[in-house]
C-alpha cells in the first residue's frame, strides 16, 4: 500500500520517517496540534491555478473541498514535528495501491488503509503525506504545518501530495489535477509554499517509479516543474514507496 516503501518487493529503506518527529510530545499537545489547521472554509477561499496540468478547463472550482482527518477517520499521530514554511518544494506521489477511489466512502477506506499501513507496518508516526487527492475530494494528511514522511531527505522542505491511484499508465482525472492545483494555489496564497516553488515527482529524489510514468510526464509539463540535481535514475519500484 501506500506508500512508499511498500511496494513490490523492493524494500526501500524507509527513509523519511526516521528523521521525523524527533520530539516527544505529550498526548495532549499532539491532539491539540493535530487538529486540522486548514478548515474547509479556508480551502474554500482558494482559487485555481495549475490548470496547465489539466486537460479540462470547464470546471469552476470555487471551493475545492477537503475532507478533514476526523471525517475520514484518522487515528491520532504518534508524534509530530513542525514544518518550517513556506517550503520550496512540492513533491507529487501516487499510491500505486490502493487503486483510484471513486466514491467518498471508498476514498475514506483507502485513507484508513494507507494510514494503518504507514503506522503499523512502516512504524511511522502518521500517514506519510501532507495531503491526498481523491476522485472528488482533497484529504487532510499531516497538513501544512507538520513534517511529512513521504520523501526521505526532503521532508523538511516540502509538502507531499499523494494522488490516490496507480498512475504508471493512466493519469489522474482532470478533476483530481484541478484539486491538486487548487491545493497548491491555496498553499502559496497562505505562505505555506513559496511563490517560486519547484514542483517535482517523487522519483526525482528517490529511486522509485512514483508518481507513475504517465503522471510524471504530465507533471514535467507544468511551468513550476524543475529538475533536481543528482536525481536518482527511475527504477522499477512502483509507487508508493519511498517515502519516507
Ligand atoms: Zn512517492
């Protein structure tokens, strides 16, 4: 499942997370700190950019909806670490598994599955990503102000956005691309993401196929995309891995 390191066979060193959450915080502070800081109302104030990633231009995105942790049934994280913002990087992932979800209920199940995998199997503190994108909704992962565990070595200066599904041969739906774009626009407007941020695929900082060949080819066409120095060569490791 999900993420990083999981996949197929090749056990990637679970990176990221090892670096994260060094601090020990009390349960109370964790609970307080993890309440989603970006409410639906805040997200509704955003507008869309990044339409270049989409092949559709007719959607009127006045309010990209985001499903809170409470709404999707998230467990409390074990720990968390503050993310220094604005971050210069936005790192795009796909889940590879679970597959794309097409209803809110299915997407919520996918989120729970991913979080359980990350916390139980990977031993991470929480679901690895800052945000996830489903067919109709955005989902709150660690949010804007908590260090993720999605890209080892880069978690402290990036926001990780995971598109639910396997995008090796297909690309996310236009709606998903617009939701992702809206999320980034919101992050820029609210200074969580640098205005001159660089958009990259996970494979640019990790030996992984993530976010899928087809999706990565789309990402590379975005004006905000940029190369990384010393990028690892793409591997056969599929999706979600890598992370942290
Ligand atoms: Zn990834």
